[in-house]
C-alpha cells in the first residue's frame, strides 16, 4: 500500500490506496484527496469531502467497486464507482480516460472522533460477483475540535434602578378670593396648605438638601364677569398671593431668604379659568342633564360677552355662583425645589439599620454600591419583600444567584420575575440558563423575545452561533467588543491575524485558554516559536492542557517535533 501525504492542515491529503484483491487489474492506483486534512468539526458535525481519482484504465470496463469511508468506528455512506460496461448503480468512470468522483458526507460529531482517522474499505465486483477487497486504508487524520473551546459564558442582565440623587419636587398651596376681590383674607392664611407651606419654607431654610429654585404663582378668575376685568383681576390675585408668600417667608420662625427675593417669583395671570370650570362642573352635586345643558349653552356663545349673559340667564346660576365659581377665584402657589437624597454612605447604613424606610429605587441603587454578591442578594431579597409588585428585585436576585453558579435557584427567580411582569430582561436571563444547560433551541427562542433588552442578548446569541457553526452571524452579534469568543470566532472564520489581535485585547489574554488559543493561531501560521511560547504560558496556568495539546489535531504537524513534544510530556 502506498500512502502519499502532501502539505499541512488545510491542504488536501492524498493517499494512493493499495488494493488487496483477487484480481488486481479490476481496480488500481486509486488516489484519495481529503479536504481539509485533518477533518474539522463545525456546528456539531464533521463534513467529509474526498476527491477519488482513477487514472487511465484504473477500473475495468465490466467491474464496479463499493467503497465505504469510515471516521474512526463510524461508517459513512458508501460510494459506488462503476466501469463503463458494468451493470450497477453508481458513478461511471471511463476505462480509457479515467476520471474523478467527488464524495461528500456529513456525520454528527462524537467524542471518539477527536483522535481518529478517516479510512476506506470496500469490495470489487465483476458481473455481480465479488472479485476482491479493498483493505482498510487511512486517507486522512481526524478531528480538529477547536469550536468546542467556546466559552459558554452567557451573560445575564440586572434590571436597572431609576434612582436620582437630586429630584425635582413641588410644594403646593392655594389662596381663594371673594367674588371680584384680590385681597388675601386672614382666614385663607390659616388654612392647612398655607401652614404646610410655612413648615416647608422653614425646613428649606435649614436643610442643605432642599434648594428652592423658583416660586410660580398663577392667578385665576371665574368665568362670569367681563373678560377684561377678569384678566386684570387674575393678575392682581397673583400679585397679592406673591406678597402673602413673601410675608410668610419673612416670619421670624421661617426666615426663608430665597422666598423673600423678588427674583425667585414668577407671577402669571390666566384670566377666566374655563378648564377649571369644566372640571368643577363635572364634580358638582347636580343633575347630569343640567350639567349637559349648561355646557351646551356655553358652547353656543360666540363671544365672551354673550357667554357672560348666557351664564346669568341660566336657571342654575345661583347654584353655580355658590358651589362652582368660588373654586375658580384663586391663586395657585407652586414652590419648585431640588431635593438631594441620601448619600452613598447614608444609603448603605440605612439598608442595614432601617431598610423599610428606603424606596425600591434607593435599595436597587444601594445594591450597585457593593461587589459582595451575598450583600447584593440580601438587598435584592429585601427589596422583593418590601415591593412584591416590582419584578426588578426578583430578577436581580436571580442574576446574583447565576453569578454564584446556583442555576436552579436563579432560574426560579427569573421565572418569578417574568411572571410578575413579562419582560425582555428576564427572558434573556432564562435564555442564559438554557444555554448553559445545553438547550440551544430554547435559548434561541427566548433570546428572540428578549430583543432590545441589552447588548447581552446579542452576545448570548453569538455564543449560540459559534455552536451552530454560523461564524459570520457570531461576529455580527459580538460587535466591536474584544472577547475570547470573538477571537475564537475569527480563528474559526480563518482570519488568524484578527483573532490574534482580538485575544491580545480581550480580558482573557493572559488566561490559560487565551494563551492556548494564541498557540493554535501560531500553528495555523506555521510559527513554531510562538506555539511553544504560548503553550508554555498556558500550561503554567493550567497543566491539564498538556494532555489536550498532545492530541490536538491543530498541532498534528508538530507532533514529531522535539520542541513540541518536550513541552507536552
């Protein structure tokens, strides 16, 4: 038997198979060219392509051969090569000219294929009778399994908080007026909302976390009366309310400097409050038919004067004058202020001593202030207890459990969070669980529903793409971030230079797997020095990789090289 090997990985391996037959002249000098050699696993399977070449007079006119390739112990589909006058189903090869048969098959990858070979056996027939055998002949090495290096580091997403250190707040009060008047009555200044304003301004003066940014006072008039007079009246009311607020601020016990400054105030005259009238009428204790009739009459009037007269002509005018119009005769006081919340240290202290006083946003934010996973988990569980209607604390507790490799508990949390509120973040996280557990179809379905939840969704899909052998899709999903999996994908996509650059920039650059990947890249560039250097670094961090390298078909060309063998022993 004559075996011919040409070149290294990526080039066709050509073997001239010796034939042990009872009639050697029936089939002779067959060449097998396997591409690639060694064979490669991609997307859970191994593709086999063999160019079977027969020379002139390589097969007898009345003979045919059944050839069966095998990958290790796994038989592939047979191929039948038929002489030009033989009666058999298969590919006919002319006797005088010879020819080539292209054989292709795909087989599901099995672990025992990693260190194996592609071989052929077969039988030769003439006139339907067996006349000889093709003894088992190796035609290629198998199998490169570099895709199995994929890091199944599926990423989970923490639901974000809406915490704001400084929030925009308002303190509200009203001053009501008698009909046609703009003077502030003493009784109005004793109302609860003015008392609350008094207390607020006192606190604002003393509390550095409260900063008054402006006070807007808007004056209104009821819709009965002359329009011009009402416009003027609403302005007078806003001015008198402003003076009253400044008087409150000037009290000795209040002494709020900001609220005594002219520049703090903005007075607005709104005139007749028709919107307010409609709201008050809707809430009034009167017959619905009367309400509709009133609105219909008002809509029919084309001028303010006509509307004024129509109002006075209503049979319900006295009711409106006593029960609806008074609420419109007012000035609205809005004190705008910035409220600075707890500091980081205050939040951390309160989360331990009095967490019940914190909002869900404050607790979620506090969890971001620590790297201690157990403390994060405590905070998220407490937030879930205090705010059971919010899915975010439950989801985030699941994310912590995932990081702690407590996958069953994490999955339960993600499912609960998605049950509270169906959301893309929890679906991404459930996809991560499915991916780690090898349920790729489930993971893909969940990720399709998680679109838009974050870059983690794309990354997770990229990991699945590698496992499927869809390397272009994986690169698209990985984007510009340098990661081990992106470098692996570039290598598998035959862009060795890009793979080397990416792994050097990735966090995994100086890990055992990072160095091992760079050794493979060096092997594909025929750089023995870098192979040895990187493998030494890899072994220093993980000695178990010696065993892998000693049989890895990526290094098959170097397995008789002293520099290589000395480091993998």
